[in-house]
C-alpha cells in the first residue's frame, strides 16, 4: 500500500532519522526500510506495531484510515446511548440507595450522559 510507505517515511523524516538508523533500531537493514517506504516490500505486522509504538501513532494513521496520528496516549471516549435502560440500571447499581447524596449523583450522571449525545 502506497499510503503505508508514505506514512513510514514521513514519520522517520519527521524526527530526522536515517533509514539505516531505523533499520538498526528495528533489527533489520537500511535496504529493508527503503523497500517498506517505496512499497517494494510490505512490512510485517511486528514492524508496523513497532512504528506505531515508537512514534506513538495509531495503526489507523499508518494505514491511512485517518489523518489524525493519535497514539496510545489519546483520550478514548466510548459512545454511550443516552436513552439506554441498561445504562440507567448500571448507574442505579453504582450508588448505595441509602446514601444521602445518592439521588443527586445519579441525576448528575444521567444528565452528563444525555449531554454527550445532544
């Protein structure tokens, strides 16, 4: 895939490393890195994962599925369905019904969930 080679090259050049240095770090040769970047050879999954971890980018970025190079450190926010009865039951279970602040905490969480989906 052309985009993979382009992204690998851009990542390497972005930190001013040579193909030889990346090859050394990967435990391979400069020629292998050159083949990955020019799409003459396809890097292994292990190699792609190394790039993702080293440059802290997502696999989606390397494969061209997004232009946002968010790595492991980005904030993940799962989508929650605001009107989900299951979610309401979960919130109910999270708090002790005998607590004096139970109702207010429960209502605040339900409102926060609803705001996310407006």
